[in-house]
């Protein structure tokens, strides 16, 4: 072809299912030498499902009542965990309450007025750092099996815990291996989720460097630290919580199918075909194009 090398690299990347926003992106992608991957929606499929519903003894809540409370609060959220909770409530044909004053905090969870109560749903560690033993034991029981435990608070008091699990993408391990080969370094996992669930998953794809319980700005700090050590970091993520790190990275790639609007807007490139394995392919393509240009 007579196309300039970088343009033809963009066209090739497009054919592989990665949409680069400019020629500069392909050039930068060819320079990366370290990779940071998000967990939920990036290494996993991003369609988590409710696997356990545990009202706390003493609350007199049924499973359905706990789920309806949580789903009502989660209804306006676009977070994959929120969608899992709402879908489970729909499957049980539960009627949801009206939601007032909804607020969402990335890396933490949601808060809303539901049925005359303030209901919060989210990370146990963030919502209730000094939880009673009953809550801690329940959370641990779910997390050791790789589930994400989501805590439900009603007027500040624990109402119950919901276990949610997500499948690893079928090409996750192969992608980690290919990126390791290309950069000479094993990718790291940056996640807002809990350490137990994160390590359980990381072990299955060959990642040992796991940074868990991170807020969006913690992901940025990790990326900036490596860039200060002269690494050119590729960040791959899907969530609102990943947007600042995608912006701070040498190059940011968002997962397109389940990706939040903010992540898609902020990233330099988008994986449109929803295959993680296209990422090492386009990194290799970008490097080949750079060699032709330079
Ligand atoms: P990741 O970095 O793995 O994509 P997030 O930063 O999106 O994860 O979420 C981190 C944690 O924050 C979740 O594991 C959950 O505990 C909590 N969380 C955030 N948003 C929500 C929500 N809408 N509902 C329930 N939990 C949430
Ligand atoms: Mg995510």
C-alpha cells in the first residue's frame, strides 16, 4: 500500500478492533514499556452477577427485602456491580422503591434516599472501616472464594452483604503473557476492589503485583510514580474510576463494550471488538510502524 506507515498502522489497528483517536496515539503506543490493568470489566467480562444475598441477623430483612433496598439505591448507577444488583432484583420480580438524592462515589459506592431511609451500597472497607465481627466474617467468607462483597447500610447501620462474582475473560491470561513478552515486565493489577478477590483473580492470569482498594487518585499516583521512573505506562480500564489514570498514562486504552462514557472519552484508544487480546497485537503493530517511520 502507498499509505504512510502510521496511517496504515491505524487502519490495521481498526481491523483488529482497536480504534485509535489519532496517529500520535499509535506512535505513543509503540513506546510503552509497562502495563497497568484494571480488574472489573477489564480482566473480567464486566457482567458480574449476584451470587449470594445475606441479610444480617437481627435486621429482620428477608433476602428479597435486602436486595430491593440495594437495587433501589443502585438503580441510577452505571457501575457493573450496580447493574448486577438491579438485574438480580428484576429476575426476582421485586418492585423497587423510588430513589431520592442519589450520589455515587467512584471506588466507594452509592448513597440514596430509599423508602424513608438513607441507603448506602458499596465497598465494606470504605463504608465501614471498623465493622463489627459479624460483618467482617461474612465479608471474608464471600471474598475468599473470589466474590466481591458489597455492603448495604441502612441509616448508617449494616443491613446485609451481597456477594457478586464476575468471569475472567477467556483471553486474559494469554494477553498478560503477550504483554509481558512485549514489555519485558509482567503487567500490574490496579483495582478498587478488595485484596482477597483481586489476588484470587490475579493468580489465575499470572499477575503477582496487585494493588487493591485503590481510589481513582491512587491509580493516578501509581502511574505517575512509574512514569517518574522513566517508564512509559499503558493503562487499560473501563470505568469512571479509571478515567483519571487513563488520562495520566503515557497511553490509555478503554474497553469499549461495557466501558463508561467518561473512560471512552478520556482514553487515547478504544477496544471496540471487546477482545483483550487485540491490545498486544496493536502494540506490536505500532512498534513495527515506528520502525518504518523513525
Ligand atoms: P475496579 O477498579 O476493579 O474496576 P471500582 O473502582 O469500580 O473497581 O470499584 C471498587 C469497589 O468500590 C468495588 O469493588 C465496590 O466495593 C465499590 N463500589 C464502587 N461503586 C459501586 C457501586 N455502584 N455499587 C457497589 N459497590 C461499588
Ligand atoms: Mg473497572
